[in-house]
């Protein structure tokens, strides 16, 4: 059996508490607060203690979906990525850069937010980028 | 936050206004309790009797949307008694005279009429805050989610500058950022007017810097915020929307309008870890990876950049969002070939002065608080020491304005919305966590026992809440946490979606919707 603990940062609120995810055979099975991270010093709130629970939820999305004949249908990554890039390109060509808009996310990493706005600005050519900072 | 979280415990007066800290930022609340144990005075200004209020030295319950009046009243008392810090005002600020002129029109008796807060309590707040050695302000969405959100924040800045309670250890103005990486998303330029590190898109030197770095022609036209994107979709000027890890079908005001907007999109892409109500409307849904399945960094509310580490492979065929974005970009004709998030951070650091010294090898341990301009810089614990970022601190003369929607005969009750301790935002994560879901499996409506009696409503009865935007059915919870005439409900629950009711009227500058105030009526459900 493969057991590991991985130090990471909580994904709920803006406190940024440090915690260990306990991993057993590729599944996150538990959460342990970290004592040496400065924000939480070994404490967690009720959400933090339970953060491992949604990771393996049976409701997780695990395959790309494309709407076909009105219904979202499983598709391969190749098809989904080509379709996405292709449709975005067509709309940009036909209606101009500012006819596209992007909502980045307060839930994904800094690096991912950087790439989303870089794609919007450098590839598409629009500053129509926002996220739910106000919500 | 201008301060770091740990400093709060060394403040000797903490004013918490519009933050339900124990529910929404429990580990910040820990520091507030520690300060209290050390003898700090704790002042809570909140329309609801939140948990922190039970430990407060003073709790005032201002009427919804009257924060500017309350803060002006506090500052009027400070000025009238000469408790302000004239040396700080002279050396470090500008615009004082115009500010003083407006503020002097808010004596406590007038303010008491507007806010419902007793004049003597306003005097006490003023004295405690102004005379403290190190007073800290803590605020959250109760301040910002108003049509006067910017005014509210400026009024808090006025208060801190007037008393010199900023720019030192344990004293400053501390907005608590709601989402784990909302600070980082802003820092990374996920905003329509700025690149990374708040570098404006319409300043030619900055535009040129990014054009050279990204090898692309960039627009200097400020883009659309979420409300603008949604109306653009309805009007037809916006054709495609790409949503990553957001759920506007529950998080945005007037959900019926949001649905109309999203259904108008010629092409809607949603990248998420769950099939949210927003994803259900998409043309393409791309499965992203959760925080446990990828490397990266988050920036917390005290500007601390911390590592996120991959614990497991993405579930099923899900992929890390940075990898998906690169694939889409490359297929779009703009190749992106970063081999790791660490490489992306290197590019961020090169282009972003406040992140200039941040590299992954420095982030083990405690992380780094920006500004961190170079590799030898230790990071910055609190902001505005010695001088403000803009040079002199600018006072704003601000008049009180009522909320966009006020009660009338047809809609005689005030509704305000917020969060609970076991759920998070639109509930996509917490409601898929069995332990958290079990703690609170459904939404509820707080109603004062007096109003409940008048309507013949008992605990657990289903009631219909009706606003000008729509109506919902929810179970009533009579409680004196809210005052007569005021209702509260959390917005986490799709079955009783509070944002069907809320008012999309928003602040003219920040475009933040007025989630904290709207007018409704209450009926017993059949």
C-alpha cells in the first residue's frame, strides 16, 4: 500500500491555511492541519477539516462533454479541445475580439489565472476578462 | 489586507464591520479572539447578531446600507473632540479640508436617525478607535456588496488616515478576501482593466512591455466586467463566453437575468470540477482538476503566496486547468508550452514588479507576502509604512446615499444575504462533502420572532419570499439574530436560491452588486 502525506494550501476561504492531505493508494482519505504554517498554526475550521471529501465525489466531472442534439454527450479530449478552439476562432474572425469574454476563477491557481488572461489578451485580443471578486 | 493576519492579535482595538468572521474566515477570527484575551476592545458594527457580537465590548446594529453615515458620524465625533492625529494628516495625506467640511455635517444625533445606532454608541466607537494605540479595521462583503461599496471602503480609509491608524504593526485597514485565491486572481490580472500586479492596460509603456513579452498585439481598451458581459450577451455584442471554475447561475444577482444571458451565448464553454447549473447550459464542458491534483500557488488575503502541491493524479480523464488552457491556446494558433507551473511563475515574476522575487524554491515553508520585488527581498508584512503606495493618502469627501432599493408597501421587508460556517459560496464543493452537507442540508430564512408571529410562521414552516426579480420557497427560522423588519438568508443552496431575489443594481465604479440590501415581501407558502 502506498501512503503519503502532502503539504498543501486549503482551497476554501482566503485565510490560506496549511494542511496535509493523507493519500492512500492514490486516494485522498483525510486531512491533517499543519502546525508550522503561519496562518493556522495547527488549527482548521470545519470546512478545512473536511476538505478531502469532495475530491472523490461521484459527482465529479471526469470526461469532456459536448452538446450534441441538445444533450451534453461524452467526448474525447481531442474532439473537445479542437471544437472549443475552433469555435472561439470562428467567432473571433466573424465578430471581432471583443465579442469573446472570459471568466477566470478565484478557485484556480495563480498560474492558471495568468494563462487565462494571457490567452484572452494575447491570443484573442480582448480585455474582457473578469472573475467573481465581487460576489 | 494592509496588515498580516497574525498582527491582528496585537491590536488593542478592533472594529469589525460587515464581516461575519467566525463563519467566513474562522482562522482570522482566532486572532481576533486572541486580541480580545489580551485586553483589546472589540467593536462590531453589523445589522445581524453574529457570533462575534456575543464577545464584543460594543455591538451596534446599523440599518442596512447606512455604513457611510455611521462612519461619517464616528469621524465627526473624532474631529469635534480633537481626537484625530493632526501630525499624520499633515505629513501623509491630502484633501483633508473638503473631507472635513462634509464630515462635519454628520453629528451623532443626525446619524442616529439614519442608522438606528444610538448617538452615545457612536461617541463610544469614536473614542475607543481614535484613542487606541493600534486600532485595526476588519471588513468584508458587508461593506463592499452595496451600490455605495466604493464609498464605504473610502470612508474606512478616511477613518484610518484621520487617526493615523495605518502603516504600523497591528494597525490598518483589512479587507478579508472571500475565496481562497480571489487575491491571486486579481494579482494575476483576471480583471478587465489591468495586467498582472495591477498594471493598467491603457498605459502605453505597460502595454508595450506586455506586447514584447507575449509577442502579440494587445488592446488598450478596458474590457467588460461580469455585469457588462451578461448584458453584452443579452444584447448580442458578446457572442462567446469561456467560464473557468465559476458558477454565475448561482453567484450572480437576479439569476433569471443570468440564465437569459447565458442562454443567449452563441458559444459557452465551462471548465469546472462539477456539473454546476452554469455548466448545464454550456456547449462544451471541460473537466478541470481540483486543488489536490495539481501544482501551483494561491495568494491569501494577507498577500501571502503559498504552494499548492499535487497529491494525486486528476480523477478520471480530468486535466489540470493550466494544461487545458495551454492546449486550447495552442490549437487556437497561439502556442503555449510551459512545462510546469513553476515555469509559469518565472514568467509572472519577470513581468510583475510586486511578484518579482517570487520563485518556487523560495516558497517552501511560510511562503512570501507581496510586494516582494527581488530575489533577496523577504516580502512585506504590512503596507503603507512611512508612505502610501500613491504617495500622499487621499481623503475623500463622501455623502451618505441610501441603497438602490428601499422598502415600500408592496415589498415591506429588508433582505440581506450571506454565508454559513459549513458551506462555501455556491456549495459545489461543500454540498458534495457528506460531512458538511449533513451539518446543514438545506437553506433557511432568518426572520425576527416578532415578524414570524405576525405572519403566523413557526420554525420550519415553508415561506415564500418575493422580490421584484422573482420568488423562492424556503424554511423559516425565527431568531433575534435579525431585527424586526429584516430577513437574512444564505446563498449557498440551489433549491432556495437567494440570488433569484437579489438586486443587480451595482456600484458605479467597482460594479459590485448590492447583495446586502433588497426589498421583499414574505408570505406563508400554500
